[in-house]
């Protein structure tokens, strides 16, 4: 079976399990832990998620990372992406306004966690996402992500709602010392 059809099948099966888990309920940390378990299981099919199938941006691309859509329901829920980076990434502390789970396949993505403080944010922890590990975030949880130059990173990002549908994600701008809003994502690539 060609990789693309095996990949579609495995992804569909994983998302079906996750959809069943939610079954109309509001997300909880326990549910997100189960989402993480499902995605870690999917990540063991390493031959289906390679840099050949999900190439990072070229060196002359102004972006250092990009997203490939692996799955999304018709109502835009349960959006699963492959996120790939090949250069330094530093995303400021931000929320998602929906739940999010990140699971690693290749390379290392450092996550730092924050709580809101009077003057912006206060860091309270961190975790690195790499092969077989992941982090979970409730809609209001804040994290920043950091990827070092030199080693490409490929991981799963799953959200309760597709990124194009999330125009209100907030981030803390340290230089401006204010909360700002990310524009909705527009350049998500379709996986083969
Ligand atoms: Fe994020």
C-alpha cells in the first residue's frame, strides 16, 4: 500500500478514536491526556511521517516552519496538523482559545508554560516535546515554543478547532509590553 493511503487510514482511525472520546463533552485534562496517548501511538508509524513527505520550508522561504493539514472535520473540529521546522523558531507566550495537544516525532521543540501576571506573563515550567512525548493545553493555558537551529523538527499539533477558525488567539508581546492577537492562520498546506 502506498504511504499516502496507509497514512490517511491511520490518521482517520486515530481521529475517530479521539472524536469518540469527546462525544460532545467539554474538554478536560484527563481527556487531553487520552488524546496525547492516541497521538503518541500514531507517531510510532514513523515511516508515514517523514521529512520527505512533509518537507520543511526551503532556505529562501521567510517562514521557518509550516503546517500540513492531516485531518479536519467538516465543522472544522478535531484539526490535526504535521508541523515542520528547519530553523530557529521562537513563538511568544500565547493561548489557543481551544484545546491543543502537541506530540513529537523528530527533533526537539521546547515548550515553556506561563500564567498571566499583572505585567504580562510569569513562567512556571517547561517540557521538551520529542519522539514519544507531548504536551496538552486547555483553551486558556499559555505556552511558548522554541526550536533551535540545526536539527529539523516534525511534530503533531492537534486543536479542538482548525487554526483558520481561530482569529482570537492572544499572545504577549514582550517588546510592546501588551497582549496582542494573532491573525487567523492562512497558509496551511494540504498533506498528500
Ligand atoms: Fe501554541
